[in-house]
């Protein structure tokens, strides 16, 4: 009986460990389905959803400030179902210039089409003209997410 109980507990433990998805939120909302860059690009090609990619660093104060704003936004959580979410953190940032459309500042949020191409038309309309992809609050992200959804829905209808 004791052996059976231990085996049962061990099997339950293994199933809970193996069924968990890795968490790539890094302060941007554990309840959101964040992925690494390569995973998100692959998922977008399969799902045909646009991508929202967050680029940030552990040592960046503005990044650490933005994370909880994203995590605590019910509207971002709702809209996120229409996107593949990518979280690019610290040394995961690729060297490809397409991810630096107007500089290498952080935090930076880029919207990409389902084929992984950066959409330069979707940026923080209420932000800096020099740093178009810098976001400082949840509402500016929501605005861009809604703009992306409208843009990509219109493309699907063509």
C-alpha cells in the first residue's frame, strides 16, 4: 500500500511537471502566453496571427516599470488572444537589423505580420517621434494592438 501510494504520488508529480508550459513572462504577466522569438515566429506561421514582440532587459528601469502595467491590464489580456506574444529578454535579442527599426532602445514593442516581418505602420501613435516603438503605459499598447487587429483583419478580407 505504501509503495503504491509513493508511486502514485511520483506519477502525479511527473505529469504536473511535464504538462507545464515554460513561462517566458519575465514580469509581463504569467497568465499571458509568452514565447521565445523562434517559437513565436513558428507559431505565427501556423496560426496566421500577427505578433506582438516585447524587447526588454533585466537592468532597465523603464522595462521593469512597464512589465506590471502589461501584466495588470485586462484589456491587453483580452486582446492578446489575437496575437502570438513574444518576449525577448536580455541576451536573447537577435542581431538582425529588422528588430531595430529606429534604434536599439528599450523597452521596445514591435508588431509583426504572421510571416515575421516588422510592420512599421504600427507603433505608439502618442509616443516619441524619434522612438516610435517605445511604450510606457498599457493604454498605448492597447491602442497599437487594436490598430494591428484592424489592419490585419482588413488584409484578411481582401
